[in-house]
C-alpha cells in the first residue's frame, strides 16, 4: 500500500486543504492519504486555535465518504509539541 502523510493545523480544514490532498494523492499515486492534525503546533499561538479534538473531528467530517482520505490522531496520541520528524519516526 502506498501511504502518504499530510499534516497541518487544520484550523479549520477547508477546500484548499482537501484540494491539495487530492492533488498529492494523484501526483504520487497513493492508495491512501492520512490527514494529521497537529496536537500542539510549535509555530502557532495555542490560544488562537480550536482544540486538537475539535480539529480532528472537523477533519473526520471533511473526509467522510472519501475512501482514500483518512483522519489520523497519531499526533494527538503523543504529548508535547508536534514536529513532522517525530511523527515519521512514530
């Protein structure tokens, strides 16, 4: 299976994120693309964003019915700041 990872704050997720996800999937011939909301984005003020759980639910609702896009809670399962390298190592 060819799997891609697409991380972001998704505050909120919008059509631009979804269009980019579809383009990435097609460009790299991926079977599935995981959309991963950052638990604690290191470069954003936490007071200005919705909770991680709310953003994950927004992503779940946005990708519902699209079998090749899936919301992932991999960064929410860890504590601390969310860095891509740590997600890849996980």
